[in-house]
């Protein structure tokens, strides 16, 4: 399943909507996706969303769409 992960680049600053980024990760579960991001980055995870097939299809229309590999 593909998850959309909303994050801040650093854990030092308070989250601000204007500086929220997102990445896409293929994982078996939300908890596994969280562990992968936490162990491989210094990002502050705000929210993890499981994408339905329709939502994934919509996100893939964005030219910047890219699955993150760890």
C-alpha cells in the first residue's frame, strides 16, 4: 500500500503548514512506514495517510510524484 507522509524537514522547529512537505512510501502498514521514515531521516512526521486507489491515481498525475525508497 502507498502512504502519503506529511513532514517537517527538522524536529527542532514547530510545525507550520507553509513548510510542510510530503513524500510517498510503499509499505505494508502505517507503522512500518513510520519506522522507515524515522530511522532513515531526521524529519518530523506530522501525519501519515493511506492512499486509496483513486487517491493514488490522482497523486500520480502530479509530475513531481515519486515513491521514496529506503
